[in-house]
C-alpha cells in the first residue's frame, strides 16, 4: 500500500530513532547527506555499515548490522539496491522488536520485503527520501 502524505507526516513526527542501513562516511554519498540532515532535524541516527563498524559517526558508533543495535529503533532507512532489501527487512524484524517503519530510499522498492513488514504491522514507505519529504510536508 502506498502511504498518503498524512501517513508519511505521521510516521516522520512519531519517529525518533532511525537505523540508516548503507550509511557512507563519504560526504558526497546521498546516505551521508541524508543522515546528517536527519540528525540536524533532531532525529537520532544509528549508521549501519559493516565496513565502517566501530567507527564514531553522527554522535554514535557505526554498527555492522541491525542485530548489533540492541536498543529501540523506530525506523530503518534503507540505502541498498532493491534486490538487497529483503534480508535487511528480515534482519530488522528479527532484531528490532519496537520497529514501526521500514523506509526504502529513492529508487528502492521490494514488494516481497514490503509485504513481509506490513504483515508484521510495520509501516512501509518505498521510493521516497525523508530529507525530501520533511520539507515538502512542512515538518
């Protein structure tokens, strides 16, 4: 199901902690810029990147996987190719019990992963970017 603007605004207002899968330390990469934007808007962002695990970034430690987070996360924001989303969503559902939203970035869509998350009561947003939606919706 495609969420309405009202749904997206509700999600973004209710979200406090975001696990950002595919975070890059390279400032030229979209995942880096979006993470910094979200932190600047008051969200707590936990970067997830196995190649950068243990490094400090965005005021926290970069994690190798969602399984390593061990604290409540409201949203998983996915910067991975569409075909790589299903295992990320499976890991999120298995390790983040309070998860409310799976968010797939621009150009990222996976119907199987979306159906799995929705079947567990987790909201899904596909092919959108919170750094675009926040100003667009005046949040």
